[in-house]
C-alpha cells in the first residue's frame, strides 16, 4: 500500500477559512478608530502658544503705553501682538517672555471706551465670527470612541479564546460543529492506480465504488450496500490511502476525520459533532465518511480495567451517537462510512454487528511482488539508474509496508542529492536501506579491545546463523557502530513466509544467543552488549510457551494475552499462579537448552569463528559472499519462506 504523493491529507481544494480575515478586519478597524480618537484628543488638548494676561491692569497699561500692535476679537476674547515682548507674570519663576497674548473682555466694560482707547494708540483691530463647535462625528467619536474600542477588544479576545479552546472561527457556539476535512467529488486525485501491493483489498472495495457510481443497479434487485466498511491492518499498510482512492474512483465528496477529533473536555460535544458530520454527508450524498483511528472512541465497553468507561463518559456518548447515526440513515441515501483501525480486536461488538460496520477488509503487508509494485509507484517521479533492479530490492525488504517503502525511496533520493548524483543508483538505495534497518553510522572511536569483543559478538551471531538449520541466511556483518549498537548482523530470508514452525523459532533463539555465547567462550565473561538479543529471545520463547502451544508442559492453551490486548478481554487472565510459574520454568528450559546447543556448536567451530573475526577486524563490514567465504562455509541454497528480517546487535 502506498501513501499519496502529498501524504495523508486530502488533495482537493477546500474552502478557505474566513475566520482569520474577519479577525484582521476587526483589528484594523479598532486601530483606525483608536488613531482618530487620539488625533482629535491631541487637537483638543494642544496648548496655545499665547500667554493669557489679565484685562486690567496688564492689557490696559500695555495699550496706553503704545506697546500693542494689533488685536483680533472673537466675541469677548481678544488675541493680539505686542510691539515689544513682555515678561508675564513679572518677578516670578514661571514668567514667560512673549509677544503673543490673549485676554477676556469683562462684560461690564463698555465697548466704546475700549474702542476709543485702541483707536487713540493706532492699534490695528480685527474681528472674527465665533468658531463653530465640533462636528457631530467628532462629538460621537470623542464621546463613544473609547467605549466602542473596549467592546471591539472584548469581542476579539472572546473569539480568540473560543478558537484556542476548539470552537474554531465561529466562536463558542461552534463547539458542536464537525471539523471533518471535506474534499469535493472530482478534486480527489488519488485513485486505485496509486494503490499497489494490496490487490485483495482493492477488489473488495470495487463493489463500494460501483454502488456509488450506479446505485440503481443494486437497488432494483433489492440489494443493500453495506453501511460501514472497516479497514484493519498494521500501521503504514495504507488504510487511509485506500479510503481516499475509493472516493477518487467514485468521484463523490469525501469527509475525513480522526476519531480523536470528536472528543473534547465538554461532555456532549463529540455527539454533536457526529450528528453534524452525518448531516453534512447526507446533504452531499452520495458521499463517503472516513473515520480514522476508530479505536480511539470505539473501544469495547465490556470487561474491566483500562477499557471500562462510565455511563456519562464523553467517549461513550460519542460512540453511542455513531451507532445511532449508522442505524438511522437509509442506505439508499448513498452515504457509506469507512473506518480504519490498527487494533480491530478491541472494538466494541456493537460497532461490528450487521447493519453497522458489517464488512471488514483486512489490509495485509505486501508480499515480494506487492513490494515491487509499491516501489514502482513511488519511483514514478524519481530518476533511477538503468542498472537498478526493483525486484531484487523488493526481495531485500521483507516485512516492510507501504509507508516503509515510501520512506526508503525518499531517503535514497536525499542521499543521492547529497552525493550530487543525477540519478538514484543501487548503491543509494542499499545505503538507505541499511540506514533504516541498521541505523545511521556513528563516529565512535572504539578501543582495540572493544573492537575485538564486538567482532566476536557479531561473528557468533553470524556463525550460528550459517550453521543452524532453519536460520535465515546472513546478509551482512558489521562492527561499525550504528544507532545504539556497536555492531550489527543482518539476516533475511529468500522467499515469502506466512507461517512459523518450531524449528524456525528455535533457530532464531539460537542465533540471538550466538553473540553472548561467543563472548563467554573467548573472554570468559559477558558484557551488556546482549541486551536487545536477550529481549528478543525471551519474547519468542514466552510466545512459544504461552500463546502458540509449543510446550508439552503447558499444552495447546493460551495463558498469555495477545499483543496489545487487555488481559481482561481474553481468557489468559484466568490462568493460575502455578500455571504462570510453569510458563517461566518452560521459558527457562527452552533458552537454557538452546544455550547449551550454541555453546557446543561454537566450540566445535572455533576456527571458523576466529577466521570471521579476523576478516571483520580487517574490513569492518562484510557482505553475504565475503562473510561466508571468510568463515569457510558454503551459502545455503534452500528457499526459506519470508519473514521479518532479523537484526542482532551488540549494544
């Protein structure tokens, strides 16, 4: 399964959000009003350059003394100019020397007497009509401007708080609106041509596409298309891409939302969003609703422990609303619900019953041919070297899913760009694969003793993998530090595998023990380098005993829960303390027996071990052919089925 070129999000054009534009307009309006208010205020409060003097005796004395040049009268106010600047008030610290003055004529002073006095001293007399009062707009702005600014600021703060709390641009009342991403029909560019490696899943969904295109074909015969289709599979297998491809093939609106986006702290919001989502989909029918990570709200309500939920829990109310909506709409409306989950075993049975998610599509990891097809999809826009064989690369990537292969191609393209290559070569892809599987190289200066001990550790893994029946062929051995490891041994099978027998599992345990056992034989002590190996072999041994029935003492019963399952959802939690103790004893027996076999094997082939160690110390990294040649062993030609590649490392 391959992801779309633009990642997980939809490719269609969506309506631009109007909230940010409205907020900017509101902010600009507030700033403009504030600027106008400050300007009018500054004009009103601007100090006059004239000195206010009393009418008598100062003004009268200056007129009689012939020091007044001209005056201008506006009502009872007089503004004028002295011929010679005067200091007022005299004999004080705050006195100002100025030639500009203003004064007020008392109402009891007769105008004729003042006119006679001014005319006698030949003072120029001017008059102006009284100034008009402030305009209506100025009065309104000065009176209500501050209040209006406070109101606008309050509204702006409330809208920002609502958006931060999850309400979106619509404010607090939009909490219950669905936040699903909508892609209109015809704008979804992803089709089945972009999906590779999961042909079985595509075939199952072809019927859904045909129904959305031609619903009458099924309705006239009384057929009802499934209301819900559940896509289940490991992470990265392409469930989201497959849902988008269905919408792209059908050419209908596509509503995508993660299940976790329904749930908020406020009880009832999730149920409201579910109702709004289904209402939008019905209005746009035929349409597809895609709910990703369905287990976030669809966990089983039965049992106890971590999976128990209260009757008033927001998650349970959201789940109940989904169940109600899927029961409530007529399938003839053309609305189909697609759900995706990595853990279908923990979903509530009410979701999986007929009438809701009544069709399940398992999206499995691709086989070798599927991986090659996925690589061809991802390299359509990548210039490749002529000698690059995608088939051999697919054989070297067992266990990888679509997301892993997309990452591999991207890492190879980045590496080729750093090396100034014009095309992505086989070397670029190989180095990118080693970087992903083994980790990036570290510039660590190891002492000679540490290099020698690491070489024996990795050679122990490699020799056991070369000699034990059922073990995967050794592909590469290195003592170059990568990631958290000081050295790595990479093993991978030749062909696809879909089942594991007891011999293969015991071989994996022995290979994991090879490094620690080699250190014991050569140095007489052990180090912390086998930590990850011990974790790996312990997990395999416990699964053999408690889950796969490969222990005669326990028999074919499950006493350990499956991965990711709560023990309260399985019968494993009912096993007694004595049974659990017996499981521990059986695990110890399997590991100790394998350790004894590995010790005898390495002791009898000590010469091959030393030879491989010397080659590693000389070259640091050995590929498959060089490793087998250095050990003096022929490459096994048996075609083993495929399984996840084994990486043993010294940490």
